[in-house]
C-alpha cells in the first residue's frame, strides 16, 4: 500500500465510512472497488478501460471525439473548460467532484482554480485512466487533487460534501444516468452547483435512428430537454443550457 498524500487524506475524510473499509492506495489513486468492475454499457465505455485510449485521451481521443459531436463551430477544449468553470462558478477554496474524470485533465485545471485551500476529487472506474491521471498529476505538481476509483452510480462520498460537481462527456455512458444524477445532487451542499456535458438528439438525428445509435455505440442519446427537466426535478434552479451539434452543456444550482 502506498503512503497517502495530503490530498488523498483530505478526500478520504469525505468518503462514507463503509466505503473506506476496503480502500487502498495504488498507482497514485484511491481504489474503492478492488477486484470489482463497473458494468459496461458497450463499446464506447469498454474503450476507456484499455491501455491505449488513456495514453492518447487528453491530446487526441477526447478532442477528436468531441469535435465530431460538437460540430465545426462548437467550443474548443479550452472553451469547454471555461464553460465548466462558469457553470460551477468555481472560486478559491471550493471542494469539487469531477465525475468520470478520466485521466484528470479537467480535474487538474479545477484544482489550480480552487487553490490549495480547495480540494478536487476525481472519480472514475477505469484503472488505466486513473493510473495515467496520477502520473500526469504528479508531473504537474498539483497537490490538491485526489483520484478515486469508484462507481458514479453509487458515489462513495458523504452527503453535502461538495460545493460543485462536474460530469463532462460521460453521463450518456452510464447504465443508470438518472440514478447518477440523484447521487450528484446528494453529495452537493447548500447552493451547490453542477455542470454537465452530454449527448443531445437534434433534428439532424431522426427519432427512429436513436435506438439504433444507442445499441451500436452503448451511448444514450438524450432529448434536448431531458437533462434540464431532470435537474429541475431534483431541485436545481437557474439552469443554463447551451447546445452544440449533438452535445449539450447544462448547469444549475441547488435551490
């Protein structure tokens, strides 16, 4: 077992006691799943657990995939980061949860924004993504980021632990996306903020093709009002949405 960093010790304090019973620190991240694996929804999610995709994810895979879905006039990766920051209203000292953080490219940026007084926890189910993210975090010198291997459908954190939650480019891959939204709402504190980037069915995708695309890719295609309605039903207010190609950016605040 590796010696825990200060950020990892701070993150463990936010984890529910029953979830820490089997916790171990390995390859630079806190592993709460051990030998268990999260159920895959198909090819798209399977690729996230390979050794190749984590190596090329931040520089090639994620930008290329996002550009194809966002369209030629959609926001760049740096603009995506700005959108996430604004939707969450990030400020110094915030505690942030990055759900399905992958190799932690956004997590590291959030950690720099919230500063040493703040903390970012990035959670993902992929061992290879987190190992890559831990190595990149170590090289970057960011000291207030802890990576956690866990299940987004059953977030292991205490209720009300976070000021902000981000889930970019992942909700459509979850087996139970609305249960995941329930969990994100649960871990947010008073006036907590959420930022989501996910799929959106537009007029260019005929309704009859939707189930075909979902079965082929393992990705859910949300209707354009579906996420907004889901956030409203969970008590979020001041909801903002931006559509770009086949994607949507949605944010709100706990009332």
